[in-house]
């Protein structure tokens, strides 16, 4: 999560236009998504039922977003979008730090929930140069029906369809000459190396720690977008980033401590249950 947003930001920093940056990122993702998806599949991080229900709508949204971005700037929507995502990040942080366990429904994630989410996340991904993970991941984590590692693996795997659709949209809108293939190949090379390592980390990381880390990352990245959109002064930015990072680290400690206490309590209960009367 964050590959597209981070890469697009860096490409714009070195001089590419938003549309050129998004196009290069999405073509590079054709390879990185395969590497990531295969790694998550082998590590059993993927819920294929959810992939089947969110990938198609995501592809539709991505194609529409790519064609729109090819002729229209959507920068005005970024701070609004980032505000929504920041709120989701705060919720996820609070949920895992406080140990809130949502009451899970016995029903599976429905197409009624996943289809609008897919269209929305796909559109944001194409127009913003990234956003499939930052939009879809918090929504599925907040819903609470999938384990964090399953959420990340499922979102990453379904992103391949989104990247294909966005790439086709950019080819239609820009033509092959409008794609910076050198940047796309460079991003592809780095992403293919990193994707399997990230998938393994998701597999072995404890759920409570992974949830806090993801929530903190979501809040940090979207706070940056909001501050840039409203030209917030550097001292305020630095203090805010420090508070978010410090809060995330404190949250990791609290979540780990709670998990250790629960494990110790379970162990005591098992010992008591096995003791003779």
C-alpha cells in the first residue's frame, strides 16, 4: 500500500506532469502487481472471493479515472479525499490501540459493499497516481471482516486488474508517445524486488501490530497531502509528523503489551482448566 502514491509524488518532484507520472506508475504496476499477487497467494494472504468482487468494479473506475485525468486536473479533490482517509486512519489506530474488536457479521463481504468501493478506489487510483491501496485497505480494515494480512494481500492482488484498465485508459488518452517508459521500467525493477519481501512481512507480522502500523501510515501520508494543499507552515508540519510517528510508536507498544497480557491470561486459563479438581 502506498506504492503508487509515493512513486507519483517522486516523479512529479523531478518534473513530470501528474498525468505522465500516473501513467508511468500504472504501467510499472503491471509487473509489480503480478509479483506481489503471486507472493501473497503463496503465503495464503488472499481472499479470492473478495478479489473476484472488487477487481472488476475497480477496473471500471480506473479506466474512467485515467481517461478523465488525461484531459482534466482533479487536484481540487485531493485534500477532501485525504481528509476522509485520515479519519479512517485515526479510526484504525484507535481500534487496534484500544483493542476494539468489531462484532463481525457471519455474512461475507457482499458485492453491494465491494462494487462501489472498487469503482471509487479505482477512480481515485488513476486520477491521483495511486490510491487503490490507501482507499480500499482502510475501508476493508474498518469493516473488520478480514484479517489485516488478508486485507492487504487481497487488495494488492486485485490491483492488477486496476493497473491494466488504467494503463489502457492512458494509452487511449495519451498514446504510446505520452508514456515515459524509462521511468516505468525503473519503477518496475524496484517494485518486483520489494513486493515479495513485503508479502512475507504481512504474513509473519502480528495482526495487532500490523493494524497500528497501517493506521499510522495512512494518517501520515494523508496528513502530508492535506498540509501541501493548504500551504501549512513547515514548523506545524514537522510537529504534526512527529506527533503522528510518536503516537504510532506508542500505539505499537500498547498493542504489543495488551497482546502479551491476553496470551498470559489464556495460558493461565488453560493451565487451570487442565489442573485436577
